[in-house]
C-alpha cells in the first residue's frame, strides 16, 4: 500500500500522560500536514512541513503539542500532559509541493483516534 | 483569511432521489475548491476538485459540483443517491497548490431505503 499511513489507529490514555503519533506520507510527497478533527466537525489545521522544515503552525498548537519531521520523510506529533479536551481524531495528509506535477489535493491517512480518560 | 460554510449539517434523502449539498466560501482572492467524503472511522477521500477551466466538474461515484464565482458557491450534486453514499461530506478551500486547506464543518448525508 503506497498511501498515507498512521500509527496507532487508536490510543486510549489517562489525563496527564504523553502520547506520540506517527505518520508516513506518500513517498514522493514533500509536504506533510497534521489536522485535528473533533466529533461532528471538519478537520482543523494544526501544522505543516515542507520536507523537514515546519512552515506554519496553527494557534491550536499549544506548547503541549510538538511535531517533527527530522529527515523529511515520516513525521511525529507529540502531545504532552494530555487533557480530556485533546480527545479527537488526528489526521495526517501529504501532497506534492508547488510545481507542474501537483494535482492540488491532499491525500489523507485513516487517522489516529485519541481518547483521554 | 478564507472560510467555508456548509449550511446543512444533516441531509436525509431517500434512495434514488437527487441531492444537493451546499458550500459557500469567503475569500478576497481566487481559490481552489474541493469536496471530500469521509466514511465512519476512516480518513478523507477526494470526491472532486475545481482548479480552473470549466465551472462544472465531475468526480467519483457520480457526483458533480458547479463553481459559481459570483455567488462564491461550490455546491455538490448527485442525480440519484445510493445507500452507500451515506457519509460525511466536507467542502474545502485553498489559496494555492500545497498550502493549508480550510475545511467546512461538514454535512452528514443519510440515504434512507
């Protein structure tokens, strides 16, 4: 399967614990995005990378959240000291950067669902 | 900054009936528009997109959408729905290829037998 993959698919944790999610994008895609989706809402942008550079961060990304893409391939999203309000689906997407081969859309993984008890 | 409105949070419709899901956007510059579908506990899948050219675009599963610049709308339509079309539908806008997408709140389409 050459699509976007995310791990784990489900994570249940206790309030105050740290959690980390991993995303492997489509191999030739140099842009990678993280979104958060709560029940009944559309995805909300968190951050995105062009190769290993983090180009934009949303104000939703508090100091408890950190994302990395150290080698410009896979990315991790870490949430420290989780709160019940962090319960959501965390979606990763990838795309080509600007250029003639870019068809415009984001390709999404199936998401990592976080439940904070 | 751009924004997306989907006025209908839920749309129930009988099987084989036509459906229209509404999307309006707000932007001071030209945008690219997309419709995505999300089935339960899955990620988002692209239905169709408008980048340029013909304002009527056709997508997968028999869906189509029409870009109307004067009304800043991009409504999604299907002439005859199936039970399998039951899902959440999201309209999204972006200013440029590869930049951040802004999504609407979604419309839950329920197809009834």
